[in-house]
């Protein structure tokens, strides 16, 4: 399967389409070991999506607001970061309903009107770490990074303000947090203390090869590599733990958005994508935009830490 190529190879490899979902803005890829399925969201259309590997089926549910990211709890209930709130969803109980009821848990940055929840994942202690992005027309850095737990509620992390927070993921030991501001073509990392919701000074992890590309969602694998979807670049890049490029996955769509490592052995790279920032002619030439792509990597992922409800 010629889908993973080692940098600096230039041959274009076409990663296979897994789900022809044609999401307006697919994001938030999350593999569920409990259900053996992929979850993701369509932010623009306010939908939660699911793909089951056992039978290849997929479906979606309507949400009351734009979702940014999600986490799965120890009991299978989902924690979803909507534009302005954190909500709990029980698909085991309400999955047959087209618009399942949600349970409010917390408001998110209510003091700032021009922000919404965006990228996030659980840390290795089972807290949700996510960011809010600026929707200010002038792209003022109104976004912040937060940690949410049932014990402490919402705690702001001591990281710089951002325009579009993305690439949030954690090393296997939980002591390093990776992140970015997508308007800057670079990935950053910092020391991370989950118990105190405290971050050390940010340090550069890797710079993107083209200043016009934007880093988007990311995940860490079992070898410490960081896989990053790169908006406007038609690629996912795997960085070694030292920040050097290990390999590049090229895609037949311009805007990959987020990644998960799933499947029975956690070796299948699953990639969401977006149809935003395309003209009608460009969409006609790229009909798979907004779909989910997948390929075998030969490198195992790390199981996502379940969110702790207690």
C-alpha cells in the first residue's frame, strides 16, 4: 500500500477513502477502543459522526450547536465541547434518536462573544484539554487553552492567547503537551502538569515546510511520533520525537483536519477533512473533500485516555 512515503520523497500517494461523508468541516477525530469505532464531528453542520469498523456502517446525529472536539468517558458516555459549552451525551441510551438530548456541564469562555470551542483531547490523567478559537474578523488572539475535569471544573492553562488552537495531544507519560496556533506555521510543546493544570514555557517542536500551510489536529503514537494534519497542504506529517520529519502521507484533498490511530491494533491512521475554502469549481474537482481517509501505518497508536467522570 503506497500511501506512506518517507520524506523528502515527492511522489504523490493517494490515501484511500474510508467514509464519503462530505462533511462541510470534518474535525475532532477520536478512536473508541470500547466501541471499535471512529467518532468525528462536522463543525459547520453541527453533527456528530460515527464509523464502525466491524461492518463499515456509518451514521450521524444532530447537535444543538457547533461541536469542536469530544472525549469518551470510562462508561462510554461522550463529553462534547460545543461552541460555548461542555455537554454530556449518552449514545448507549439515546443513540437511536436523531437529535439525542445533552446534559450541560459547564459554560466555556462566556465573557468573550467572538470565540468558540475548537480542538482538544484528554490528557493522560483523564482530563479534557481543549482550546477556544477567535472568530473576531480581525483575527485578534482571543482564544485560550483550558483543562476540564469534574473535580476542578474549567481551569485556564497558562499558555499564550491564540487565534486558532490546534494539535493538542500528549506524550505517553503525559508530561509533554503539544499544541499550535494554526495561523503560525509551527508546532509547539511544553512541560505539562495535569494535577496543577500548569504548563512550562512553550518551546518550538517543528516548523512547517511552507509558510502558507497551517498545522491542524495531531496525535502521538506509541513510539513518541507526532502525526499532524496540515491544512492547505494535502498531507499528514509524522514527526519523530526530536521534531524531524519521519514520513509524509499525501492526500487527494487540500484540507486534512485531524487524525486518529485506530483499528484493532491501533495502526490505522484515520484522517478527517474539510470542504471549506474551496470554490464551486474546486469542489467539483475534489469530490472526496470532507471525507474520512485511512491507511495502515505499521506504527501503533496510544489508546486515548478515557475522560474521568469522578
